[in-house]
């Protein structure tokens, strides 16, 4: 017996797509936490996963039509602005690609909430990291862990992939074609 996405109930296909999206974001956050890098293959897979998910949704599994232009515009706009921020050394390349891939999934109508959540979570995260970089806190961390994570060293960049991924996970239930 051959099974296809078309024969699955809408909620099963939608949940599978949602699970893959969230898994990719969690993996990106963990990778950024551990190595201060977000692998290109991961952001590429996330970006390439969107058209597959949209095609499945467009076939009628979720009952929603996909506004392709809205999603492409959101991804392109975020990538363009992000590339400028990368050129100014304000944002890392992996962060730009991850945020652009998430914008592709969110589309124009969720772009402002995505950027707002990312900014707020990123600001709080940056304050926490800066607090953890204080000498007394560093001493306590070293006493417990024997070695501080790389991003807690004063000259290391802050891994913004973590707040970006958190914002994406928070918006996951509201993705236009999965809602």
C-alpha cells in the first residue's frame, strides 16, 4: 500500500511539518550556543522546507491557500536588510540566513511579530549574557562548571541564533498555512 501526504489527515501532515520546522529551529539554537555557528545546510534545509510545506498545504490538506508572493517578499526583504547589517558587522551571517528562512515561513503578515519578538527576546538575552560576563559571575560559573561556555567570554559575539529560534518557535502555531 502506497501512502502519500495527500492521503494523510490535515492535522497529521500539518503537525509533521510543524515538528520539522521546530526541530530545525531548536537545532539551530543549540548549534549557535555550542559553536557560535549556524550550519548553512540547516538554514538551507529550513528555507527549502518552506516550498514543500506550502505545496502540501496548497494541495488542500490545511484548507488554506498559500500566498507565495507574501512569503517570498518577507524572506527577500529580511535577507536584504540582514545582508546590509552583516556588511556593517552588526549581525552574523548565520543569524541573517536563519532569520530570512523564518521570514519566508512567516510571510508578510507575521513579519512584524517575528521581528518584534526577535528584538525583545534578543535584547533580554543580550542583557543576560552581558550580566553573565561580569567578573564575579564568571568566577562563580568557573567554580561550578570548571569552564565557561565560549559565548560568555567578553570578546566573543552573542549567539543571537538562540533568540531568533525562540521567536520562531513561539510563532510556529500561527504560521499561515498551518493555523
